[in-house]
C-alpha cells in the first residue's frame, strides 16, 4: 500500500499537483537532500519524435502480450484514466508475490514542466535509452515504487509506475524494472 501511495504522489507531482492543491500553478517540491543522479545532460529533449497517438484510445496495447508475460504473474489488463491521461494497470495476481505495473499515455503536457516537478525527489535519474530521454524518480527511496517517464516528444510522454511486491523486492528493483519496461515501449514506438 505504501508503494502505491508513493507512486500516486509521484504521478500527482508530474501532473502539476500536490496532495492538498486544487488549482493554480504547478509547484516544485522542496529539495529533499536525497541523492540525485544524471547519466548525461539531456535537457534539450529526446531528439526523437515518437507518435503515441494510437495508444491514447488503447493504452493497454502499448505492450505486446509476450512483453506483458515477461512482467510476471498478473491479472488481466485494466484500462482507465488517471492524472496523466489514459492508463492501463496490470496488477500482480498476488500483491505479496507479484509486482504491479501502471502505464499512462500523456498528450499535450510539456515534458520539461513535468520533470521540473520531480527533479528534487530523493531518487531522480535522467538518461537516454536507445536515444530517447527517460526519467526515473521516487520521492522516497525507490525501494517500494518508482515512476519512469519516457519523452516521446516535447509534449507527449509515457509514464510507467512499478510497485514492487514484497516477495520481489530483492530481485525486481522498481526503477530498474521501470526502465526495462520503458525499453520495451521504446521498441514498440519505433516499430
């Protein structure tokens, strides 16, 4: 449950909100004094424009069935809508044994504005995977949950939230797992 709350907080921050905020301008959270890593400066954008248009109406199709199978034992995909747009959630079959994955498709939100809302999180990594900018972040420590964001274009992105099941925490680190899923999605977006 704590992992899910941390993931929701991170998604809310990227959406430009904080838990008690009901409107106005997005706020940047205060520095937490945590560790921040950047493997290379990538503030000029992804350098690639990848279309996410077909996934806006079908977010659960962003991963192919064989790719979903690599995530573990999951319940059927559950489409929905969240703060970052259309989303798909693959909940672990057993929440103690199997991790949960949520993927949101975001159109029309400036990626740099979204990043500015989480850049001071305790965990923040900014790098490129196959030439695409990817951010991994968590406001706590990244041990229970992590959110990974891939920049499809200046205003379009895909968000991946991984909540690690208790039995998988030693083998599936949430940020590394989010980046692995981002790699799968990048492959699909590039066709």
